[in-house]
C-alpha cells in the first residue's frame, strides 16, 4: 500500500476527492479543510493499493495539485485494516508488478545526480578494485562492485529514455562520464603512489591472474551477464527490492574494469587498458539496453493487464 498526503487548493478539493473515491483500490480517505498553511489549502490523505497508485497520482497531477499544492507519497510497511486488504484485492494486478513512474523518476533523479558523495564512492570503489586487480583478489573485486554507485545513473538513463525526460538523461550521463573519468584519473595517481611505496608492481599486473584476468578480456558472456544484470536491476528498482539490487551490483565488472584500466595506464600497458575500457563500455551498454527494454516491457504488460481488467469488470459504484 501507498499513503498519499496532499495539500489541495480549496477550489479543487471536491475534484480530488471525487478522483480518489472513483479510483479502484483506494481507502482511508481523510479531508482536513483549511488545515494547511504553506501553501494554504485543505489537507487530503488516503491509502491506495500500489497497483492503482500510478493512475491516481497521474490524475492528481492533471488537476495540477503538484503545481499549486503538494503530493507526498510514502510506502506503508504495515497496515492492519480489513478495508486496506479489500482495497488491495479489488485493485487489478499484483503489487510487485506495478510501476510507480513518478516514484521511479524521483528515485533515479536522486541517485543519478553528480555530487561529492557520489564521486567519492566511485573513486573509493575503483581504488578498492585496483587493489583487487593487482593482488588478484576476488573478494576485493566483489567489495568494490558493492560499493560502486554507478547503477543509479544507469537506471536514470533507462528511465529517461522510457519517460522521454531529456534533463534526467543528461544528468545521468554526466554523472556516469564524469564519475568514471574522475575515478580512473584518481586511481591512476593512486596506482603510481602504491608503486612508489613498493605495494604495486608491473610484475603483479602482468602475472597470471586467474581470478581477475576476465576484467580486461571481454567475451560474449560479458554482454550476456550485463543484459541479465540490467533486467534484474531494473526489476529491483521498480519493485523496491533493494536486496536484489545489491546482487546486481556485484554481478557486473564496471568498476573493476575502470580500475584495471587505471592501473594498466599507470604502467603504460595500453593493451590491458583498452581491453578494460572495452569491457567497461560493453557492460554499460548491455545494462542500459536491458533496462530500457525491461521498462518498456513492464509498461506494456501493465497496460495490457489493466485493459483486460477493465473489460472483464462491470462498472459499479464504490461503497
């Protein structure tokens, strides 16, 4: 279930209430006339099944409540109410299959913004991966994958393509390009420093590395894994399954590939560097392609399900 809290201009409260009551899957409607002060208006609250949330939020935005008032949406972790259970049962589809597009856009907007924190995580993840590359340590590689924040901008690009949001696409691509460029540059300097301290060496980089050599030797499986990870990551975002997203983060070699490119650059190993960059670009493209196709597929599936439900369900007044 979702909880909606709105500040509605008094002249549009009746229309908002009518929209809420006519939307299948809503309950617990509360209207507090004149309760809001900034901006001034009526406070309207309700709970809605996740399956019906996107339709209701879209209707409220058509009333321009988001422009002259406000719409706040929260996930309800626990709701002990028979009316809530009935609302979820009457709403079409399953909660896990529903995509709240406004919520997804907002989440990817926050995760895809280039910031000091984002850049710091990207640089630290790449440095950790550099240690894993030189030491041929798979545990460090997995740790670096988990720390890397690059899936946020990747998801932002996918969402922007499907929602036709050029600003979100530009912001996400900027975060990706600048983030990886800064991380590779910083890790190259880090590698030179570690070499000066005799902690890194060319011999370690050129030695047989059975655990990490795949990072700079892309093959068809690299693209297949990137596609699968893109699908899984997109589904984890749209269904709010954060645990699955962690699994996606440690399944693709984006950050490790950037790290291997940086270490190889510091030693002038051009072949390894270009192989790593090829691996990086292949993974980024595969994830974005799979993410876009997954979102389009979810959009089509949900539209088909709702259309079938409307045809099979006779119109009836809401109790």
